[in-house]
């Protein structure tokens, strides 16, 4: 019982679209998929002609598809963008070194320049070394904070105007759910924004052209286009709590496939009470990166690593920022609390 | 009595890790009284092929949400999902969407 | 993706249970009988005091119920609303200075017809509840779900109420009330009299409903393809019945028994159902969407555990009535799935419910401009919340419209460039283009006015989430008449508005 494509009504459909329930054949799917990303780029005014755009490339399915589609659209619609690939080497043996090989192949396949920045050269620490010191429990905090800044630093070296990342609809919806579960109203309000305007000195505007694209369609697009991507889970285990939100989202999708975009709609339309305290963005007094505290998260984490007190950046120790800035030693009691023993 | 059928199973997107890292499998389902369907295939995979943590692949009688299934290169949602009756030489692909970005 | 620029610690960590302390944390004397929050063990007496105080504190803090006001308690028979009923009785009977001063009545909506209960089962449940209600001595109204088929269209009109009460007018009302009640004693005990008239009314009311309405309900439910949509629709119809009952009998407030656990589930499922814009209205303490009748949720500070313990310790009777989702598997509906998700997460992370619940307190009801309250076309026909599809061009709503358009036949031929030009810039209410084509009106041909007068195209009149519910229906015309009639009326109004705006636009163009 082959199902006909609902668009060309001629060929056999190869997938059922989760967002709308339509069935499409391979060619109509490619066309609709690319066209939708184009509409997103145009309607949200993500880019301007002549800009240099860095694509955050991890070698995974999302960023590989993003790089491919942006290249296609840049030519088809003559965006006039200068595209390049931007990768971060976290220094995870057996994971990132393999996925970077994929990125290097992509560089040749798509003929896009590639820049790799490593944690080691930026911070003097690889993730392997960090895990050795902090253990497996909070390492994702280090990695996440460092990656965000590493991408910015790499982008600045290349004089990039904008960074785009492969976050897809599932990622955005998951983040909405996460922020509800964590009661984080400030992030709940921000997390559905498709782009962050330049938030201050040290940060480059970021956007998510795949914000409305389902993970299912990204995987199928990559599969049918035979794109070369890397699919292995990070060896330093993902976060358990986020895992709960992801499982819940996937279950929601299986009950009602539109649920993912429905969650995004919810996130986009909810409004926050006035008078709810929102953090004020400033800049880090050590490195100049955006921060709502005297020191940015990255500098605090780094200070913790260098002083052998990894807990410094985990949890709230804002009152210690003054001491760190003044390079004063901490008291014994403070030190004891920040050592890794009870991780 | 239905004759034994040969299938090509492919696991990708990380799902292969649950099968000793092997992506392609050629299997033959034994003959049985009724024709084989996807529901029975999943039970058979669980019983005969899954090396570890079956809950990461099957849940209830279906696949875990987030694993895409293609039957002869088409979305199984178009083919009747669990009810699909397998034919000899069918090509069944399981792609995990769950890791890596 | 492990995009972790976030902190996972503090309240998210699993909290290991403290060793059971034997003494109550409050009086330090009584033997503890339950733990409320992590570490707070209470004895029986302190728990009772705490529970009762919390109810009055909630009403006192919010100051929306005026002395002498008629308040309708929506009781389903479940533990939370039964507990609410007992709290109201407790508050009215006491001679303490913080005595409650409103005039209560009860409404029970019998949904047995939607949940597959037999006539006998329904009668038995009603009889059980009636004996509870009679004992309380409040007037009560038993309404059957089948009665939605005799509701008037006016139910769907939000009537603007007197200007929102600032604190001072509340105080004035209290003073006024105290003065009056000193004069004439009768006012202080209105319940007896009202109760009698309530019974009288009930006995004259035919306890049954016409067979045709029973069949109409069956047809309606049979046309809803998913349990998710069924539950949503049932909720909407229930609200309409309660609202109508309140208006007919002159109640200006309705109390719902949603507990904090219930609201956490509701908040998360509302998000999953695309109701983000209405979250605050759906889960806040007071809900003013209907204008003249305000919904309040005084049980929102209690967890289901507290309620269950209280009911058991102090013999609060409740009646279990199977609902739509009773005994359904976990993935039967979005609502059911969310409930089991929150319950499981709560077991691992004890602060889950309270964290989600706190989120609800920081939300704001969708901004409704004053003028929009009376403009019916700006409110959803079904849930009566503000319509939320006037989104920016780059939005999830428009992304769906684009996807629908691109997945349809005949469009592929259009050159991509012209397609790119034809970006969606739609206003809600434009007959069928606003709803995304595929579903409502046959392939390609836009609905003519003749067609829409038979089955009005509802999409333009609905909020995002109610559109999803209607999308899961195979026969929209099975909806009760009051909804269809009101839909036609609003449709006409919208068409008129559009014609006028077109006319004005033409004028402008010719002037160029």
C-alpha cells in the first residue's frame, strides 16, 4: 500500500512529516526542507548580504545538515554570504578527534574554510584533563561554558559577523521544558529567540536557522542525501536531568507529532510578569566577555581548575569573586568546601 | 505456513552500538504459521540480536521513541508501522536520532 | 546535544531523605505523623492547624472574594475538591475572627456519559455526592454533561465586569458587610434559606436529559480521534457548563479545587498543547477570562499528598468516579503522559512539583488590551482566552503554515523565486488561508461563503491550541449548537470587518 506524495501526487512518499502530517516523496521533501530553512532565514532576517557567517560544526548530524543546506541556499538564492566552518576541539580522546575527522571531510566536500580552536590552546586544559580533576559529575558544566566562549573566540579570530548553530526544533523545545522544570524564568523567556543580538562587547550574534526543523527530518535528510556525519555519544555521559526532558519530549512526539513545534509556540507566546527579577548583563572584569557577574562563568571555572578548587564555578559563590579578582588566597574553610572530594 | 524470509537490517545513528557496533545484518526469519510482521520482528530482534540494554532500543512492543524506522527506504509511519507484513528481501533500517549534534 | 551552559545543582540534586525524626517540627512535642516538605515532620494537631490556616491565608492574601458574595464550589468528588468543600464549611462555621464571609453553593458536573459509565453507575455516584452535599447544608446543582446541547450561545460571551477591585474597594466592601450584618441578623446565616431554595429548584428540575442529547454526546465523542483532544474538549465543555450554572444562579466567583500537584501537571501539559499564551490564566490563583464570573483556585498551595493525608485523618469523604483517562496506558494522551512524567520525576527529585508550580507564579496572563475584552473575535471561541496566532512573521505558527503550504499539491511547479516572494503574512480570520489549508476546506478551493455557512470554518476563531483539538476531529458539525451558532455569528462579523478593510485599502490605492 504505497502512499502517494501529497505534493507532486506522482511519486511514492518516503516520509510522513511530523509537523503537518503530510507525506512527501524524496524530491519534494528535499525541496520543502530547504525551502523552509530559507523562509526561516528570510522571515527572521538572520543574515545580511556580504556578511561572513561561521557555522558551528561538530561533525554531528545537525551541523552537517546545516552546513550543507546553507551552502545550497547561499547559491540558490544568492545570499552573498561568506560561509566558513568553525569547530571546537574539546580534547576528548576517542570522541572529538574522530568527529573532527568528519568535519575535515566536510570542509573538502563543501569547499568551505575550516577553523578549529581547541580548549587546550585557549584555556590550557583539555576535557580529558578536566575530567581527571573534577570527575564525571559536573564536567558538562565546564565543557558547555568553555565551548560557548571558544566558539566566540574562534569567530573573532576569523572576523566573523555571525555564528549559526545546528540547534533544531527538538533542542529548542527540550530547552523550554528544561527551563520550566528548573523554574528558570529568565532563560525560559530567552530560550526561544531565534537569534541573540550582539549582547555586548565580546559576543558575536548567534542564530539557529534549523529552529523549526524537526530532528526526524534532519536525520532523514542526512540519510537520503547520504551526508557524511558522525554519530557517537560523548564519552563523558550526558546530563541525567536533561535526559529526562528529552525522553519526555520524544514521548510527547510519539503521542502527537506536532507537540514539538507546539511547545516552541508555547515558549514564544508566554509572557513573564513584570517585576520578576531578570539578571542584568554586564561584562567580565577579567576577560571582557559578557557576564551578569563580576567574573564570567568561564573565568571562575578556570580559576577553580588552576587553584585546584574545581567546585568554585559549580554553584553560587559570587561573594568570592572579589577575592579572586584581587588574587587573594581563600580561607582554609572556603578551600575545604571547594575541593572535589564529595563530587 | 509461511516460508522463511531473508531480511537486510541496518542500524545507524548510534543504534548500531547496541549490536556490537555492527551496522549491517543479514538475517533469516524462520518459517512460521502466519506471515511475519514488524511487531514480531522487533520481538525477534530483542530475543536474538540485542546484546545490551534492550530498553534503549525497544519499549513496549515498539521501538523506543526517537529511533526512526525505514522500510525499503520509506518512513514506516507510511507503511502501517507494527502491522507491516514483511516480505522476503525487505530492507529495514533503524536510525537513532538520540545522540550527537 | 549537550549544550550545557547551565548549572545543574542545588535543587536539582537528588535529596537524600532525612532520617525520620520522631517529633513534630512545630510544637516540638507531638509525635510526627507525616512529612510535608523535605524534612518538615508534623504531628496531627499542628498539621490540621497548618492546613486550615493555609486555606484562609490564600483567600486573605488574594482578596478577591468579597463578603456576602455568592461563590460556586466546583466539586468533582475527587480528593482535592472534596477537601476544598470541607475547608469552606470549616471556615464558615467557626466563630474565629478570620471567619469566611461568602455565600457558597456547589456544582457537580456529571460526565459519566463521556466516560462510559452506565446509568446505574452515574446515579449511584450522584446519590453519594448528594448525601455529602446535603450534610454540608449548601445549595447544590447537579449538571449533566449532556446539557451542553441545550446551552445558549451567550455562554461564549465574556461579559466585562465592574472595574477590577483595588485593595481599597475590597476594604470598603468588608466594612459595608460588617455594618449590614450588625443591623440585620439574617444575612449572617444565608445558607439555610438558600439551601432550601436550592433543593426546591433541584426537585423541579428533570433529573434526566433527552435521549437526543445523549446520542449527540456520543456522536461528538466518536468524532474525536485522539484522547488528547477528547480530554481537552471535555474540559472546555465542563467549563462552559459551570460558567452557565454560575451565571444563571447569580454566582460571581467559582472555586476550583486544583492542587499544586495538579497545577504542575496542567502547566506542563498546557505547554505541550501549545497553550503557552494562556498559562497564567489556566494556572493562576484567579482567572478572569469570563469577565463577570471569576475562577479562583484556593487549593493551589496544597500538594496532593497533604490533601490525601488530611482527608484520611479528618474523615473528609470523597467519591471516586472513573474519568476519561482512568486505566489508560501512559501514552494514551498528552495529559496522561505528562501526569506520569511529573509523578515519576517527583519521586526522584522531590522539588519537581514545587519548582514547576513556582514557574506559574512568575507568568503573566497574555496581554489583553482593554478594548479587546468586548471584541469577541479576539477571543478563542472555545477556551475564551485571547487568540495567540497574531504572531510575528518568524514564529512557530507561521513555520507550520509554510510547511503546510510546501507539502501540498500543485505548488511545486511555482518557481521558487515567486514562492519566496509570497511569504506568509496572514491575519487570523481570513477565511481559510489563516488556518493552513489542507484540513478545513477541500483541496485547493477556498471556502466560499455558501460553504462556510453550512459548517463554519472554525480555525480563524480559535487559539492555537484549540485549533489542534479541532484538527483531531473528523466531524466538526457534531459540536453543540451554541458553539456553531456563535461561530457563524463571529464569522459574519469577521467577514464584514475584512470587507470594510478591503474597501478602505482599495480607496488608498486608488488615491496613489
